[in-house]
C-alpha cells in the first residue's frame, strides 16, 4: 500500500490505484475503463460558457433576476470544476 501523502506518478495511475476494481475489465475483449477527464473538461467549459452567457443575457432583461443569478452560480461551479480537472490532469492522471 502506498503512503497517502506521497504524490502518485503516471505509471502508478496506468497500473491502477490500490483497491480499484473494474468489473468490466477485459469483458468480451474490451479494454479496461479509463477516466474521462478530457470529456469532463469539455463539458465543464461548455457549461461555463453557456451559464455565464445565459446569466448575463437574463440579467439584461426586465425579467426576475433570480434565474440569472442561478445561472451565474452554476457558471462559478463549472469554473471550480475546470480548476479541479486541470490540476488532476497536471498530476498525470490518465484521461
């Protein structure tokens, strides 16, 4: 078992993390499942753009402001998610 304080390396991620079990690995010749960090990054950027643009456009109208604020908060959540994803990719996690 590795020390939880030690940063993991790329070969450790490729080998598989401790206590990780992929029940579909090798099923019918399929490759083992991998993290979808790049897809998650693309979706988070899309959500950030849509939420910020929609929130600002909503606030520019005479409609109630709460939906625009909700969209801006969701945009902030997407921005935090982007930071987390970029940090994980910089650490060397595959995906």
